[in-house]
């Protein structure tokens, strides 16, 4: 029998759909079901690599982790990675398909993309008992409805009951729920079975008149009012980044350069979880004052963001701090730290060659070749005779060559990845390198010693923190959500796996 389905849609982006899907995946898994997440089309610069070398959204990877299953490309068959206001790279079935402007994508690609979505959904429904589907943005975007491959089209394809989520923390939630329902076509409204109010703070009794109004006006049950909770789980896109730099706090200050095209900023979640670390997102040179660890993150366009670094004055400031401040570059940030970037085919720049920041003995070449997509198991020789396991994943164009003996991580095949210089400058292609507790804690120890602070016990295990967040999320859903009704809509008796 094909897997039963349920779909979570929202009144807008960033209302909490991704976390609710993750929570349901963990609840159903705890109840004994084989469950998988699914999002047909995702637009995000936070991505991950599956074991078979395919690129999918970081959110679906997180949801698969919550479900305790291996992430596969079928869980996110279409990924759009913005390269500007009007253009995006299309990842189809985990591989680059091309760069398209929005109109061109809708007219030329969505037909093929929808067929890929259908195949992937059928694959998941063959392999699992439950598929929890996440919508994208809002289903009520009238200008996008004709080419919808993420919301009601998928609900109909999966014959899924739809639960509509509104975010009450940002205000206007009740109006957004009513307006969304009003803008749906009659057959789409019939698919919506219930409402979730998300991110509520305060006395539920004060909210009750609004809940009564919604149930009467929409003729739908309120399945739950979920409280605002802080969880150490990855954000899907840059809407989840803080609006300004964090200030204060004892201990180490890590400054992440907020590049205009920043990608995979989930690399820094492990730092945010450490009580001895304050993470700032940096946009101006003066914001680097008092920073102990400077991080250049990944980017969708290395050369354009390198030009922004120079125009903003950050490049000069970083170079001036390099003698006394730890610096880490990841992926595109690693490429920027090198001496030169060669782009003879004009893949990213009109210039065939341009200088990097010159802090690492690295030369990067962009070539018209397939993007590197792979999970990596390596070791980090700590210099004291111990090799520590390192896991991460690579998503990048370009090949970087190191001059001299400045290697960082040793690969299983005997090769090397990344670069380090004098225990103060580090560069690597490995997203997720800071999730590895020993390597992260080593960098923080170096930063403390440079700052004159005493060594401290290692921070919490990031994997344990993440697992604790999944358990807590599931517990919140069990306490505040009418799960019995959701099971009934899917045709299950609760706990009958």
C-alpha cells in the first residue's frame, strides 16, 4: 500500500513549516512508523549532500535526521539556488540543471520538474509508511498558481490532507489565515482540513476569541496552538539570520561575515550552541572590533562577494587583523583567503584572473566541469600525535591547489583537503567541519589563549544538542497538537504501526 500522506502549508515563508514537518517526522518515528519528509521544490542557499552525491536542501536533510532515515534526493527533487534577484541555479534530482531567470524557469522547466516531482513522490510512497510533505511560501500567491509545483498541485498529486500554519508571533496571523483561505479555489479550500497557530507567547485564554472566530469563519478545527520555543535546529534561508550583530557576552566572539550571497550559514549552528561563544554577523569593518574568530562563509558567487568585501572595506580590515586574530574560511570563503582566483571561462567573473586576500598559499581555478558534490570522511592530525575523525560535505565549483606544506585534513585515500597556516589561518571546503566537536573546540581553545583566557571544559556535543532539540520538538507537538485527528485523516489508528 502506498504511504499515507499529510501536508503542512503556511500563510507565508518562515511561519515554521519546516520545524513542524521535522517534529511530525520524529513523532511518527517514535510511534513506530517508517516516515520520510518531502518538499517538491525548495528555494534556499542552505544545502547538503546525500551519501550518493546529490544536492538537496538542508531543511530536508534535517527532517530526515529527525525521522532517523538516510536523506535521499527523492525528498527534495527540485532545489532553486538564487544567484541574484531574478536568476537562480536549478538543481534537478540533485544535480545542476542550468541557470534560469524566473519567467524562463516557469515556461521552460516546470513541466519537466513536475514530472520529476511525481516520480520522486511515488518512490517515497513505495518505501515508507508515511510521507510528511512541506509546502513552499504560501499557496495563495495568485501570480504563481498557474505554475505551482510546490503547494496545492502537490497536495492533489499526493491526495494529502492539508494543515495550514500561521505565525502569530509576527502579527496579523488571523487575517493571514482568513485571507489565505479566501484566495484559494473552492477545490483547494476543500483540501485544507485544519489550522495550526504557531509561535504563541502568553495566555492562551486571551487568544480564545480569535480561535473561536477562525473555527466559525473557516469551518475548520484548530488542531493546536504551538508555543514559541527556541530549538537548535537549522534555518532554511536567510530570513533566519539575525538582523544585526549580537553584542556582549563573556568568552569568545565569532564574527561571521554576512556576505550578500551567503550560503550554508548552518555551518555556524554549532558555535551558536556553545554557551562560551557569541556569534555576530558582520557587515561593516567597525563591527570586527573585539572579534576573536573571523569566519568567511560559503557563497553562491565567490568573485562577486570578494568584490563586495573590498568595496565595503572589510577585506582591508580582515588583512590588518590577520596577524592577531584567528581566521577560518569555508568553501567560497576558503577561496577568497587564497592568493589568486583564475576564471578563464568567465564562469563567475568577466576577469580571467583576480587577486584573493592573499592570506593562505592557495590558488583556485574555476573550470567548466561538474560541481563537486560529495560527503567526506577524513581525519585531522592535531599535531600531538592523534588523528581525530572529521566528517563534512563539499558543494563547490573550482579546484584549489596549495603551495607548500600547509595541509589541514587527511582524506581516506591518502590525499589532503584544506589549508592551515601557523595555527591561526584555516581554510576548508568542508561544510559541517565545525559540527565536529574536537575541531571546533580546538579553534575555540586557540582563540581563548590568544585572548588571554584560561582553557575551559569542552562545550556540549553538537550531535547531542541537535538530538535533544528533536526530542523536545516532538514533546511539544505531543502536548499541544491534536495528533489523533491527524492520524485519523491519514487512515491510521494512533500507534498502530
